[in-house]
């Protein structure tokens, strides 16, 4: 079976095992989306952990499906969209444990997650530019700074787990053997929390993130104006001009 799921002690676990490289056709991606939705909506689960067996976490879509039928791009796009949305919109926290290659759709899954762990052999990349395609830059941009994303997107070159950690994209980098136990250790902490609090926290965090940068800044400006109109703000400016400590 390419997918295995379990729920134990509040931790839902989805394992991908589809040799040779965990690349999925559209049916496979639809199945991943359905599995994440089912696990996330199970009242006995408080957190979802996604991991993989084999040489790497995920090599993305099965190019052979598209080579055989170009019209399959519609189902491929939809199934990837559904998978990444299921992870991002999952009503409980999601943790992804990545090893080996994390490419294309693998980036979409990791970038949709709340927390990412990586083994020291992990590499992250979007080789789509060399495959006549595009995709998952949105999710890459949740992980890495803007200019790094653009370099990776334009060149198709991957970066190492250590570089991903340096840039703040992953929680920690551990040995391959320690990867799943490390992810599960954090999952246990999360699973012990209030189910209601976890679900409200996830909804709140998703809500504030989904504002686009212009709307978000406009929202922020409202608070800036409110502060600027206050006596405390005027005192701050006066103190700066007069080179003294502000008095509130």
C-alpha cells in the first residue's frame, strides 16, 4: 500500500511508501488529500504527522502520467491543490518529517505544514523549470525568504537541510534514524494539549496568515494610526527630538 495511516494516543500518522521515489499520479495525490482530511477530522486525533519510507520524502508528481496523457494536467493540478490545501487547512496541527529528496509536490506538502523536521540527508528543491512546468512556489515561499525562493525557482537547484535550518524553514536537523522519533516527541507534546484550544489556535493562525501583503499592511496601518493619535506616541516623538527618556 502506498499510504498507511494510524491514530494512537492523539497522534495521527500518515506514512507514504510508494517506491521508487514516492512520486504520485493524480489518483495518489487525491488519496493523500482524502487521508489527511479524514485524519484531521477524527475527534481522537490532536495532531497529524506525515512521513515517508524509502529513498526520499517525495519526488512530486509522476511525470509518466503527464507524458502519456498531457490532458492529465487538469487532474494533477487539482489533486496537488487538494493535498496541499488539506494539510494547510487541517483543523489540527500538522508536522512533516522529511528525509532525502523533498521535491516538487514534496515542497508543497512541507510548505503547507505547521512544523517541518529534516534529516541531515534532506534536500529541498523545485526542479520544475527543468521539467517544463511550474508549481509550489507559494509553498516554498512559506519556508524560505523571497530572494532565496526566486533563486531556487529560477535555477531548479536544491538546498541542503542545514541551509534550510539556517534560513528558519525547519525546526531542527537530525540524523535519519532520529527523524521520526524527534517529530513524534513534539507531536506527543502537542497531542497532550486541549483539543478545543488546538483547533481554535490552528484556525486563528491560518486566518491571520491568509491576508495578502497589501491587505495585511493596510490592516496594520489602522493600529499605527490609533497609536500615532495617542498622547504616548506624541511623548515618544518629543523625547526623541529632545534627546531625553520618554515619560509615560
